[in-house]
């Protein structure tokens, strides 16, 4: 069943991949009233001044924790890649940009894998001090957003972090509800387990936390409906399958903080690896079996075919290492390439074995021939030597037929008969020689079925092992 599902997925992957790209854009429903007023900034300027607005104190200070509803719209994921950030990289903070870097907060994450994501980070809270009562939403953009109090959220697992300062927006409605939007680029660390590569599923997290406000002062919450919207679920190499939001508490010397966690599950798209590695591997292994259909005597041709396929697999192994993430353990694709290598190598060894079985038979023939030459006056053989160099066939009493050549020994002036065992044997002479022939033929014939069967079993086990479990 698992195999069937896998094969179907393969086919779908291979056949539907080019079609899938078009219909992937998601959309959100507008939910904020955006009525404009002509003198908005005037009103706001006056408001912020007149009321002695202090942006350094949180809304409802000394009151209950300020509830900040957070949601994210993921505009794009960039590919997961090797991180090149130095371990002592100073984390850049969202709020305010320069204030806390002097504390030397350093990213704990060193070299590793990271993924990059472009996000519309949305935060929503109530600041009664800014309730203007005008039936419109007042807007602040760009660096002006810093004129009001903002939750100083930052991503704790970010290797690199960038808020596009000109792409920020604050909307204030009549009741003092504040909507804050920022376009952010985050390069976040992600621990990857590549044992099942390229059939792996990766889980990467983003953790959001306030730097200044402990959980007694501020209550970060995921927006209740649709906290995460993903606009494009497809990366070049991955598909985003699930998104999960969660909470976590973290404690530091400075206090306890509430964290928001979002976990993305990425499934690698296998099409590239199937076309680039698996299919060539299968073709190469199958190609090596051709030698079992070639003549057993043509060892040179059989070996050259075997060596060519071995070299191709070695080349595939090498190119796989240059295009794939480097890890210290063997990935699933490495096992496949190694398995294919072993298959091709065994084919080569079998070729040699088949040839050796054959040549033993030939050398046995030669030995026998020498023996015969040593004792040409064997009682069993009736020689009928004739003058001239015409070969002659004789039969011994056992029914063996021998080719007899006449040789003239010029020094001695005598002539001698020598017997040569040739192929002109009758039924009984077949017995011992053909037994060896059969072994060679049998091995060859056996290999024709055994190798494809073993390779099929290897594939079955390999794909079943990969598709089951997580
Ligand atoms: C804004 O402009 C309108 C007229 O366009 C005026 O009536 C109103 O008083 C102005 N409000 C403020 C706060 O300046
Ligand atoms: C401010 O805090 C008080 C006391 O905890 C609470 O009753 C009130 O609802 C809070 N106001 C807002 C706007 O959250
Ligand atoms: C935050 O979310 C809660 C629950 O959905 C809601 O009751 C509250 O009004 C939201 N706060 C703001 C400022 O939108
Ligand atoms: C975090 O701490 C608060 C207050 O101590 C508690 O209510 C909440 O259950 C904790 N959350 C988790 C995920 O541990």
C-alpha cells in the first residue's frame, strides 16, 4: 500500500509539477476600516503633543498586561541553505533598532542551516491614550511609527533580521485600537535532519518574544482566526505542508517572557533528485546487466561495460556531494548510490567468475591434451598414421574420436604421431567438460534473473523504509 501511494506521489510529482506553479497565491479579507480624513497628521500631531503622550510607557501601565495580538502573512520563503552568519553575530532588534545592541545580545546559533522568510508582521493592541474619536483611521508610515509606543518584538532564533523601515504602517482607529504592520526579512536558524534526504521533512521555527516587556507587562497572543497566512506555499525545493502555532515561556535573569512560536513543516520536492540521481542510477544498474546477455568469452567487452557503469555511478556519487547539503552522516540518497555501486560492482565480479569457470574448462582441456601428447602410444588409441600432413580421425575403444596429425621429425628422421583432442567428440566425451560448461552457463543464466530480482527487492526495501515512519 505504502509503495503504491509512493509511486502515485512520484507520478503526480513528475507529471503535475509544471502545472502546479500558477494557482498558488492566497488572499486575505480586508477587515480594517480605512476611511481617510484630510487633516490626519495635523490631528495626530496635536494629539501626541497635547496629551503629553509618553511613548516609553506602555498603554494601561500598572493595569493588566497589554494584550498584543500577532499575526503574520508570509510573502515568500527563500530556500533553506547553509548559514554563513558568524556565531558572534549581534542580533539586530526590531524595537528600537539601536537601543539594545549595546547590551551585546548575541545570537546563540552559529553555523548551521537557515531559512529566509519575508513576512508582513502584524501586531494589534489597544492604546486608550490615542483614542481620537474621529470616524476614520489615522495613519503613520515609515519612521513616524516610532512616535508611539510599540511592542518591542524580536525573533529569538533569527541569524539575521531586517525591518524595512520605509515599509511600516500604523493605523489608529477611533477607539484607540492600533494596527501595526511591518515588512520584515528574517533569516532564521533551522536544525535539519537529513537522514532521509531527499525524502525528508523539515521543521523550522520562528520564535517571537518581547525584549523589554515580561509576561506581567505584556501578553503576546496569536490572533484567533488565521494567525498565519502563507501567500506562496512553494519554494524551489520545498513545499510547505503544515503550519502550527504555539506558545512557550522562557525565563531569563531579567524575568519571564512569553514566546510565540510558529512551526513550518517543509517537504522536499523530489522531482529534481529523481531525474538527476535515481533514474540515472536505475538505468546504470540495468545497463550493467546487459553483460549477462553478451558472449561469455568476450570478457573484454563485458568488463568494459561493467567498468563504464561503475565509473558513471562514481561520477553520480561525486556530483551528488557537490549539489547536496554536506553532513557528517550518510543520507538516504547516499545509501541508494552506494547500493547501486555494489550492484554494478557485483555484476563485474560475476562476469569475471563466469569467465573463470569457462577458462578452467579450457585449461583442463589443454592439460588433457598435453597428457595425450605425452603418451601417444596409448593402448586405447589406435593410430592410423598416414603419410603426408593430412589430419586423420581415429576412434578409440571407448568411442572417443581424436584428431591425429602427422608430424615429421627432421633431425631424427623419424616420424611420430601425435594425438590432439579436438572437438570432434561423440556422446561420451562430453560428460566431464560439459559439466564445467554448464556451471558457467548456469551461473550466467542465474545472474540474468537474480540481479534484477535483487535490485527490485533492494528498491522495495529502500522505498518502503523511507516512506514509512514520519
Ligand atoms: C480637519 O479639517 C476639517 C475640515 O476639513 C475641520 O473641520 C476640522 O476641524 C479639522 N480638524 C482638526 C483636528 O484640525
Ligand atoms: C487596564 O487595566 C485595568 C486593570 O487591570 C483593566 O481593568 C482595564 O480593562 C485595562 N484597560 C485596557 C484598555 O486594557
Ligand atoms: C485580540 O484578540 C482577542 C481574541 O480574539 C480579542 O478579543 C481582542 O479584541 C483582540 N485585541 C485587539 C486589540 O484586536
Ligand atoms: C507560561 O506561564 C504562565 C504563567 O505562569 C502559565 O499560565 C502558562 O501556562 C505557561 N505556559 C506554558 C506554555 O508553559
